[in-house]
C-alpha cells in the first residue's frame, strides 16, 4: 500500500483531487456526520472585540443558532456588560484598545460575580504562547482568527453541559510524563 493510499484510508477521503476539480469542491469532512449541539435558545453570549467585522460575523453565526449576543468594542465596556447583563459565555479578543484581553480575563476571574463565566479567547496571532498564557490565567478555550462557523460551534460545544448550558472547562492537568514524581520514603 502506497503512502497516498494509506492517507486515503486514514482520512477517509480521496488522496488526490482531479486537476479539473477545484480544491474547495473536495468532499466535506466528517464533521457533518454528527449533529451540532447548541446551547439552549436564548443563551446570552458577550463578544468583546475591537473589529466590527468579527463582531458582525460572530453575531450572525450565533444568532442564527438561537443565541442572544451582546457586543463590546473594548474590554472596559465588556466588563461592565458582563456584570450588568450576566451573559453565559464570553468571546474575548486578546488585542484590544486600552485594557488587553489578558488583563480583562484576570479581572473576570478575580470578580466573584463573573469568575464562573466560561471564556473563549480569540487571537489572529499564530503563536502558541498566547494560547498557553490564556489558559494559564483562566481561559476555557482558545480560538484562532480567522475562524469558520464550524470552528465557532466546535469551541462552544466543548463547553456545554448535558442541559446545553455553557460551563467552565475542567482544569487541565499536565501530561503524566510532565508531572513530578512523588516518592514515599519511610524512616528506618
């Protein structure tokens, strides 16, 4: 079995797309085989991003699935909206005018009224350091921009409980090979 045949068997799609067929016409990935899980209708989502385009795209995606959206162009107004309107999920950009997303996330996690709200951080930066730092200070998930409709709902779905309510992600533990070894030493 050649490498292309192995890839075909592994990924379940043709190894080669005919030259006459555009790449966008390749078969749909397996994601369409399982139904999308949505939060219950009326779930409030706060979007904090300084890009009106990102706000409009997320608004369109989320509202088409029955979510209510609250939009803010900066972290300061986003924190006020979070306290006053009590959304059940937050999309938070990292690069914002004034207070950045990391400082806003710290404020969210320190406030007893908001610390339980799940937060999906967003960034157009490809560096994994932002994702690592965001999860260290309390982000529940991380989404890179630009994103597709599928990616948005994939990240939301990961935070839904059995009743369709967004919940904080379980704390992540280090991989077993990275955890310190504990030895019990008995006195003689």
